[in-house]
């Protein structure tokens, strides 16, 4: 009899405790409403219910937890709508808390009852809240981005995307992979980059590059991330992928070619350049790069000269090719002059000096034209000073010497 009495008392205590927690859930929902809502008290009440064994698996408990957060978010947003100053930190912190609670409530709401039937009680309200709030996750991300709290901005953008991809919204407008969705993918990637977490940035960028919105920039950012990591294999991989996706963009082949140049893989660099030139035979820049590989990488001055000349045939004012071709002739003049100084026969010496001067004359118009475009380029001034000196152009020499002196040379 005593054992039965004790068991009855225990059951009564358990029932009372369960009733108390369920009452706390209802109280939390009630005090989160209206102008005099006490959100701190509501959160305290719901916290106990979320942890209690009798109420933690009840979809209503989780729904009310999300409801409390939504009510605080809505209260602050209403201030904004009325032209008052909301507490944006409080507003967006509440918004960020809404979805995890409501998602859990939705999952519990789909479970079958004792008879095996699914009778959701909160799903309609959950969907209504989330669809009304969805766009504000973008605002929250923008707010924290401006505050330079990039981790928090990333959280908001990711919640926007997670809501759009949640199966509960399948078939709803909120789930559309529209322009806004793609834009948020982009800004989530930007926020991830700003956190300095390369793994996070690369994962987010890899996801975002599947969409059309600023896709070209996504590939460039991925390239930049791998460059910071000095991950040569993946740098090469993403550049090749970028070339396939954007066949008309110079960015990817030129960076790939630079990798080959700096790693002395000149034959591969020329191979890729020739492929690009087959697609863009009128690209002066590509011919200039080809000339640079022949000149600096392979010491093949004859083919370098041909490539620079071709570049200038396409664009006679292309400053880089002007200076590069001028340098080929200038260096050739210097080499002839150096060899001439080793000749003891005066007649032969004078003949070689004349050849050197011819080369200086050949270099002159290219450097003058490049210098006219960039009159502060010291490299061009030094070359012109050498040419004027060797061609006995005293007036021009004095002028360029004075200019170099005034520039601190």
C-alpha cells in the first residue's frame, strides 16, 4: 500500500511538472505579444520548456521559442517602419534565432501520432513567419557587412539560402533560385572571403560559381584564394576551368601563361598563347606577351622582334609593345657597340659603330612614342638618354638629362 501511495505521489509530481512546463510555454507566447512584451521573461520561460523531458519534443515548445524571437524582431522592425530608430543589433539577433527554432518545430510537427497519422498544428504558421521574414535576412547580412562583422554577415546570408533550400518550402516562391538567391550566394562568398578563412571562402565560392550572377568574379576570387595559399596545382586547375567557362576572357589564359613563364615552362606558355591567338588573331596584347616569352624566357630575339612588330601592326599605339620593341633594338645596339670595342682594326671598328648607331636610330621612334604616352616613365627616359648620347643629339640629351635630374635620378 505504501509503495502504491509513493508511486501515485511520484506520478502526480511528474504530471504537475509537465503541466507547469506546458503552462510556461503558453505564458511565454502570451507575454511576448503586444506593446508591453517582456522578451527576457518569455525567453526564460521557454528555455526551461526546451530542456524539460516532457516538453522538449513538443512542436509547440519550439514554435513558441521561434515565435518569441519573431515578436522581438517585429517589434524593432515596426519602429523602423514608423520612422523611429530601432536597436538593429537586437532586431537582427532575434531574426537570426527564429529559423533554427521553427525548423525544429516543423520537423516535430511532421511526426505521426499514436495512430500513425500526421496532423501538423504549427506548419502553416511556421511557413507564414518564415516567408514574411525571408528578405530581411539579406538586410541583416548587409547590416553586419557594413559593421565589418563578416562572420555574422555570412550567417545571415547562409540562413537566407538555407531557408530557400529547405524542403518545407518546396514549390513556394521563397524557394526560387532567382536573381536575389544568386545575389545572396555572391555576397555570402564575399563575406566568407573577408573572414580570412580560406577553406570557408573556397567552399562558398565553389558553390556560388555555379550560378550566372557575377560568375566571372567568382572565378577570379577562387584564383586569388589559391594564390594566397600558394596552391599551384589548384591555381592551374581553376584557370583552365575559367578558360573553358569564359573562352573570350583574357584573364585566365594570361594568368596561366604567367605561371608557365615564371616556372620556366616557356613551351607550354607559347602553346597556350598560340591557342589564344588562333581565337583572337587581332589581339595586340597577346602578341606582346608572346614576344616577351621569346625575349626573356627563350632569348630568341628574332621571334621576339616579329611578335612585337605584329602587336604594333594591330595597334600602333600599344605602349607596352612600343617599349618592348624599342628595347630589343636598343639592346642589340649596345651589344654591337660592346663587340666593336674589342676590334683593333679602325675601319672595321667604325663599320660596327655605324651598325650600332643604326640600331639606336631604329629604337628611337619606339621609345619616343612610348615616352609621349608616359612622360614620367623613368625607364623610357633612361633609354632615350642613352640613344641621344650615342647619336650625338646634344639638345635632346640635355633636356632628358634635366628631366631625369628633376625626378631624382
